[in-house]
């Protein structure tokens, strides 16, 4: 096995666990910031539109992931379709998505622990979470993926338990009360809030596409990946809308917006602060956060690894641990950035939003740009390489990819309008990365060739074509 290759050990259950686990923390926190912008009913509209985008996107994205199973994911698709510059844009956007999401989740882990232990510093717990799960990811992908599957199952069970426990206190009148951005009825005045809430609806599903980054570690990726995606998105749709509706109907939903632990606080309204159910939710609820945190560490490390292996980042980060066959340097590098973000309140807490809300929004910027590049790549490859093997063609082509692309473009434009400072920060980071891109053309030439010249029969053939 090459020194810069990954080991294929993951089955369809592992991949489904990664797909749901990457996202499931979005059901535990983050989304309720959308209530502050749009109200419960307004945010429900936003969430339905975003759910349509993700459903059409996943049923289209599987064409790319199965046709070009590569650890770089969108980097490989865009580079194959449009060339190195497009590959850089897609790869950088994916990197931003997966590097800025974990510190937001780590902060939520700290907030959940703070419910149980009020004297605990949330940031210290967030940093500790990084250390523990970076080590677990370094030890081995099979161990990491098995752990991911285990905690994901626990997290799903816990969300179902939450819905069951709060049912006696649920009232639809609570959910709809002032549900249009603080108003009783819909008017055009609530539309800006509905649009501004887009990043927090995306948080419900953000990072499911990260399964593609484990493609080189999957057994028979052309069959396991589409199954993982389809069952994953269906699981998440049920959980997202169930949790949002039940939490919003137990009391004053305004008390649950702008906080990192809406589910424990919602349950507290029903069962009281001293209930065993509440303590169970805090402890088992941590598994939902851990599942996403742990899974996204896997995702960002594979993206850094793929970028470095292809010459878009220093080759140093493309190293694979000689014993564990994991990209250990990439794991550590992304973790250091995340820890720095946790302690960067003055830099990232601006625009009237909390640190967590801004981290979520930055991550969503990366995701939306990546979705756009991926759908454009799908259309381009259909014309450029009609004979490319496509084990799972996009469902409803060209309608589904077009819907996903159109909605993603709308999301990007509106996000820029409502988050101009963060948009400038995102653009600034992309420019800095592009300067490195411009200075490393010769170094990339040999690694770009294996993507551009045509399809490989297997992932092993593709890895073998990459020169050390």
C-alpha cells in the first residue's frame, strides 16, 4: 500500500452512520437561532425550502460520488469538469465548511456539559473534546467509523425519546404563537427574516456530503455510498422536522432561540429542572454532538489530505501514519484551527451574532459554494464525458440537479446580503489560499493529470496513478 493511500474498510452501515452522524448535531442545536430571525412558522418555511434543496442535491450528488470516488470529493469533481482553478474553489469551500463547523459543535458540547456542571468552562471542555477525538481519528478509520455508528444510533434514539417525553406538554398553539417573526400572521415584513434564517436551516443538514470524503476507505464505494446518502437524508428529514416542531410547541419558543442547548431547555419546561429525563437528555444528548464532531473531524482531515496530495496545500499534510493508515497531520492541522476559532471571540463574534452563530454561518458559506460547484460539475461532465461510468445517475436529471443548483444560488445571494462581514472574511480567506495556488503550479502538474485524463476502473487504480 502506498504511503499516501488510505485503507478501504468501511461497509454500508459505517457509511450510513457517518452520513447521519456528520449532521445529527444539527438537530440538537444551531437551528433554533433561526427562530430569532424568522419565528417558528417563518423558520418552518425556510426549512422546507432548504430540505427541498438538500433532497434534490443528494439525489444528484450521488452521481458524482459514485462516478469519481475520491477523498477530495468536490475538489476532484470540479477539477475533472473545469480544471485546476475550479478544483481550488470547490476544495477551499469544502475545507471552510468542515473546518469551521467543528468549533461550533465543540462549543455546544461545552454548553451541554455546563447544564450539568455550571462551574465548568465551556471553552475548556470544547478544547478537550478536540484533543480526545483527534486522537481517536488518528488511531484508525475502522475504529473511528464503528464508534461513529454507535454514537449515531444512541443520538437517534435520544431524539425520539425527547419527542416522546415532551409530547404531554406539546401544544400547537405554542408553536404558532407569534410564529411569523414575532407576529401573529404572515406579511411581507417577515420575508427578510425568513431569508436571513437560511444558514440555520442549512445547519439541519450541513455536512452530509462529507461521506464522499471517505470514498477511498469504503468497500465497494459505488454501491455503499448512494445507499448511505439516500437512507441518511430520509433519516435526517424525519428527525429535523420532528425535533423542531416538538421543541417549539412545549412553551415560549423565544426562550429557546439564541442558545446552544435548546433541547434540554425545552425538556426542562415540561419535566422540570430536577427530572431524571433532563439529566438523561444532557448526557445521552452529548452523543449527538459527539457524532457530528467526530465525523466532521474525519471529513476535514480527508479534505486537507486530498488537497495536500493534489498539490493545493503543502505536501506535508498528505502524510499517512505508517501504522494506523490515517492522515494524522491533517487531523491535527484542522484541530488547531478549530481550537483557535473557539478562543477568537473578538474576531468571529460580530454583526450582532454570537460566536457559535458566526461559525455556523461561515461553515454554511463554504457548503453553499461547494454545492454550486458540484452541481455545475455534474452538468459539465454530462457533456464533457458522456461515456463516464455512472453507477448511480442523478435522479430526475436534469430537473433535480437544476433545482438544487437554483436554490443554492438563491441561498448564496441572500446569505451575502445578510452577512456581508462574514462574506468578506470568506472571500479574504479564499484569496489568501489562491495566492498559494498560483505559486504551486509546477508542483501540482503531475497530480492534476490523473484526474483530468479519464476515469479509472477502481479507486486503487487512481491512487496508484498519484506520484509521491
